[in-house]
């Protein structure tokens, strides 16, 4: 006997004879984390070919974008800003530094900390990626709609703000 889902938003109950177990929660495909991941994947699928063409990973691009917006930043703050775990960030920074796309220096206030900034070569690379990146944004905007995209970004910001402080800092996990 197939039991109906406990979530009224669940439009698809498993077919009779299905081995799926019923749990008292929304359907997996209707979970907020999965919806956000699917949307992120749909967006990043548009950008990956351009990034690959320029020899960049998503994480490397994220770091360069973050660094382009500021003068210099301490490594732990960069990890928080770019949503990367420390060990992953260390490896990525080594790769970017070897390609002369970033510069590292010791923090004047605390010799144990290092500061990171984008290099002239990093800025040049970003300038070569930017036209294609903006064309992709324009196509996403054309398909989804400028108003809807602005509303989505506003709502995502509101969601993030409303959930701030809900879990401890240790609960927030960065992407590797």
C-alpha cells in the first residue's frame, strides 16, 4: 500500500509498488536546498565553458571576483567572502599565485597573517573574461526577465538575512 506524502506541496506520490519509503517531510525535489542547488547548477552551466576557456575553475573565478572588488584582504576573511574552506582556499591561492594572478604579503599588523590582492595579470585575465561573462548575464536576464532577476536577488538576500544567526558559525559550511 502506498502512503501519501505528508507534504501537501508534494505533487507526485510514488507509484504503487514503489520501494520508496515515506517520511514525514517534503519531497526531496521540493526541498529548499535542492531547489537552490538546481538553480545554481543551471546558472553555472552557462559560465563554465567560458571559465574553462580561460583556464579557470569556478572557485578560482570566485576568488578573483572577490579580490577585484577590494584592495587587499586577509586570507580568513577571503575564505568567508568566497564561501570556501581554508584548505581548499590555500590550494587555490597557491595555484593563482603560481600563475601570477594574485599577490600575497605578510600583514603589517600581524606577521602571522597574510594579505591577498589581485595582481595586474589577474586584472588583465578578468578583463578578458568580462565581456563573455556580461554576455552570459545578459542572456540570463533576457530569458528570465530583468524584473524577475532583480526580485530573485532581493528575495535571496532577504532569505539570507532572515536566516542569519539561526545556526551557529560552526553550522555554516563552505563549499569545497
